[in-house]
C-alpha cells in the first residue's frame, strides 16, 4: 500500500486515513520514526506505558540508586 502526503512549511503532514487505520492510531497516540540503513524511514505506533506499573517497579530499584552506582554507570 502506498499513499502520498505533502509536508507543510512547518514540517507537518497529515497521516492518511487508511494509514491511521492500519496503524490503529488516533489523536493523542505516539509514533516512533526509525531510519533504516538504506535511507528509508519506518513509522510505528508506540504502546502507551503503564505509569502505575513503572512507579511500582521504580520502588523496587532503590538498591541500585547509591552514589557508587551513579559513579559506576554515569558514562553508559
């Protein structure tokens, strides 16, 4: 499937309805753009993060939050 869309002076474009339907995206959804080695771009829907889950997990990671850990992993 190929659909053409123009880019505005602000760098914006409208995602055609058939592409939005195929990606299952709508207002407020997030997309990620990935550049491929051949110069093409790939776009896909980003799954929303479950913030409550992430906050719960964060509470279990305190053992990895010491000043020594910050020093050891600073340049990663």
